[in-house]
C-alpha cells in the first residue's frame, strides 16, 4: 500500500507543474527537489511524466530505505509491546506503559514521514526523530539514575539496551540522513 | 531453547551474513540473497507447522498464547515484506534491508521460545 503511494507520489514530484514553480526562475534542476510538493498524488495525471530527468524524493531511496525498514520494525514491535502492556497490566506502571505507547507513536510517525516525499514530511521527520532522541536520552538516563521509579521496561529504558542499543543509534543516524538529504531552501 | 530456535538461529545468521556481504560488495539483491531470506521464511513456516502440531496434540504454551502467535505471524510477514521491497528497488541498500530479516527473525524466535516455555 505505502509503496504504491510512494511510487505515485514520486512520479508526481517530477512534474511540479504548480503555478508557483513554473516560473522561469526554476531551472530543470530545481524542478524535482523534494520541496516542491504537489498537493495530491492525483495531479500526476496532468503533470508531464518525465521520470528520468530530475531526481525526485531522495530520502526514501538507497540508505534511506534501510532506515525506513528499521524504523518500521521498531514501529511494529513498539506498538505491539505497548498495546500488550496497556491491555494486560496497565495498572502496574501507568507511566512506563504510557511512555511505551508514546514511543510507539513516535516510531510510527517517523516511519511514515521518512517514507513520504515533500517538505512537510521532512519537517515531521526531523521533529519525530528529535523527539525520539530526547526520549531515549531522558528515559535512558532516568532508568539509570532513578531505577526505583522506572523499574518497568520501555523501548527506551537503559538507552535501549534491551534492543541492542538500536533505539539510541537510530535517531542519530536518522538526523545525519535527514541533514544530508535536506530539501533546498525555498525560492521566493 | 528448542530445535526450532536453533534452526532459525543458524538460517537467520547465515542469511544476514550473506546479505550484508552482498551489500558491502555493492551488489543488488540477487537470487542468493533473496533465496537466503526465503530460507528464513521456510524455517519460520516449519516453526509454525511444528507449533500447530504441538498445540493440537495437547501441549500448553506457558505464556500468553496470542502473544506467541502474534510474534509468529509478524515474523512470517517480515521476509515477504523485505523481498517485496528488495524487488521494488534493486540497489545494494535493499540487501541491508534483507539482512535485517535474519537478525529480526532470530530475536523474535528467541522471544517466542521464552513465551512457549
């Protein structure tokens, strides 16, 4: 499902035939930048289908795909775990399990926004990944220094030790990737 | 840890090593890497069939049964998703996506063993 959306969105990227960017200011190089996001995937029909010329969204190809895949695995496992904890033993540690649920939401948002092309999705990705980084650092530190109040496991406990420290590594790699593939500044 | 776990341990690690090596060698996903992931799927199917037989013959799962089956169902979907993805974009990076399947299946099989016993 998501793949198909990506593909159609990608092709709509190439023909950014929106009035704002069809001025002579934008050369052929700029036309395909991720920032020039069409409002609907359906506009692909009206846009010239020139897939080979300009690189469209570059965040969900190459290493980005690996990043999205790992985020997806964490989104699924964190959601399942939080759902299980809340449904079966929520009263034991409401704070820890709400944190679990929060982490799950952050991973889902990060996965979806990383896979989506466009400037808005880029901003959402940055926020989600930053929240994830802060979350893993704060929860990790709290679970180390205040283990009495944080005895229950979350994805971010002990800096994600239960998950091979991948939760700590992932936002750092995510930020590097997002920085390297940041959209070009908007042209007036 | 039972035999099913060790099968997935060996197959999953081999698959991961093959896929990582192919990724490092800058190869696109090929028959070798995709078949190695298919082998992971096959060993998970063996786990599924074995577990169904064991439950049908009266064995009890110590932990939450639905948690066990949830893990197994998710694990079964992973190789399919990864291969689908690797076919959509045939670059070396897809081999790293494929490589993630083996390790993930291994971790999930370990968890399934914990739930069962």
